[in-house]
DNA sequence: AAACATACGGAACGGTGTTCCGGATGCCAA
DNA sequence: TTGGCATCCGGAACACCGTTCCGTATGTTT
């Protein structure tokens, strides 16, 4: 038991994390494995040992931000004048996060096996938060009550795709329209 | 002049079109070039000669359906009880088209150079139709007047991504919510 | 039938992700 | 300190992918 990890292994993992973060900023989350390896001064095998799938690497890089977003849900609910306002603000947080990570929104709903874990992680962590905000708003009659967190998160994620690609497309605005469409009739 | 095309060239082009259509149904619009070539009993060079980019091939395969969708716009506008209803129906047409083509929605907003033409073709053909429906609805005060066709088409295309992937995500429903969000406040 | 223009096939190239294993390296016990 | 072992590393190698290119084959015209 307690098979403590070798020091160089842990060191490489941290180096890799930093290199990946830098590469993601420079070339998006699709940055070639070899490029990340080179940036870290490491062989490609080392990447796969620490992060078997690309999803593992992406999750590791953005975990803190996702966590922060998840935790902001209850906070906003408590601090906002209404659940509907809180929902709007929280969604904005999520959109801002996605929009500033090149290719992340695209990767999130890719059907490639390597991205399944990524999809699962984001959903597991954020859907419950979204659902609770939705429920609170629905309980007050502010929005329709037949919308579930999964579907809304999925849709918002999709709307963020191509956000940086065309200057004529404003993902934030379209998400707002979507949220507006949630209002009870 | 009148350098008439060789008979075998035209024959191959048609064979290729049929093979591509079949391959798209079987494996989505990302079907490997070699797979399409094999299906047509042709070398890969022949594909590139007739369809320099993948977008050219996709456009050729779906041109008729896109055209039909575009032409349905004015028809629906004339036949519906209100512009807003016509808009909803027309968008549904577009969504049905996209959702039944594996990977097409994804390809539509890919930033890869090969797909630029695809993006451009769809937009050139459908945005004006969408814009006229939007304008008609806005003129009657049914919807907000600050929405343009491009942005709406872009957003609807995005919402169609992953439509077949998860049974829990219903693209048609989310598009309806988006359209509902367009209503004038 | 000959000669020419055109189109074809598929090998070859550069770039991906992913696997695999001989060799180097940290770690611990003696 | 040193020996030996488990762990970890590097990068070559493989399997795909899109794309290009040119010797060869095939239509077309004279």
C-alpha cells in the first residue's frame, strides 16, 4: 500500500499541466499532443501515462474554474433578487468561461470517444447546479417548469460554439435570447 | 470553345455523388475520402478532380434539399396566419434537414478551411430567406427587431449539433425555446 | 487509325493520435 | 554507500487521415 509516486513523475505531471494550459491558450484544446510534449520538454509517452485521454488533460487544466463556476450557483441564488436573475447570471459565468477557451465548446459535444469523459465531467458537475436554479425559478413561476438542467446546459454549450470564429455571431446574446425563451407563458 | 466534357468524367461524377450520399448516410459527412472512393470504385484522385474540397461534395449532395428549403420561405410566409408562425415553421424545416444528416451541423461551423465554402453556401442561400421572415415578423411587432438572419441561422445550426448523440437532448425543442425568446417584450 | 487532350488510379507525403518497450532513473533496503 | 528493483521516461513505430502528383489509360477528333 501507500506506493508513493516517484518525485520525477509528479514533477512531470505539473510541468505537463502548465505546458498544456499554455498550448491550449495558444492553439486551442486541440493542440497536437507532440506540441504539448515538446513544450513540456517531455516525450509523448509521458503525456499518455499521466493523462490517458485528452479529456483527462483538459479536465485537469480547467478543473478549478469549473469548480468555481459550480460553487457560484448557490451563492448567486442567495445573493440575487430572484431565481431567474440568478440563473441568468450563472449562465453568463458559464458562457464567459466557455467562450474564452478556444475549441472547448466544440470539444464538449464531440462524439469522439476521447471526449466522452470531458462531456461527462462538465455535465456531472454543472447540471445539478443548473437544475437547482431552474427549479427555484420554476417554483416562483418565473419560467416554464418542463425544462431540465441537462438539456439547457447542452444547448448553452452548443450556442457557444464558433463564438470567436465570426465577429458577427455573439454567443452571449443568443444565450440571453434562449434564456428569455424560458419565461413562463 | 465548347470543350465538351468527356463521357467517363461525367459518369464518374454522378457515381461519386451517389457514393458520397450513401457514405454520408452510413458514416456521416466526415466519411473518409478513401471510403467514398472505394464505394464508387474510383481512385481518390478522381474525387479531388471533381470536388476539390469536401465542401464541394457536400454541397453537391444536398443542394436540392437546401434549395427546396430556401424556396419554402416565401411560400410559408404567404400561407401562414402570421409571419411569426411562418418563421417557426420554416425554422422547423431547416432543423429537420440538419438533424437528419449526421455531422452536417458540426461541419457547418467547423473552422477548417475545407468547410468554409459549405458555411458560405448555406448562409448565402438561407440567410436572406430567414431575414425576410424576421423582417416581416418584426414589422408586425411580433418579435424584437434587433435580430438578424445570420445570427439566428448560426444559432439554430449550433443548437442542432449533437442532436442524434444524446437521446436526452431534443434539438427541436431547444430551437423552439430560442424562437420563443425572440418575441417582443 | 493516328494523334491529341483529358481523366484516371493509386503511390507517396506530411500530419495526426496512440501504442509499446529498451533503457534510464528515483527509491529503499541492506 | 551501494546494490537492486519497481517505476517511469523517451521516442520509434504503427495506423489512420487528407492531399498532391504524375505515369498511364481512355475518350475524342481528325
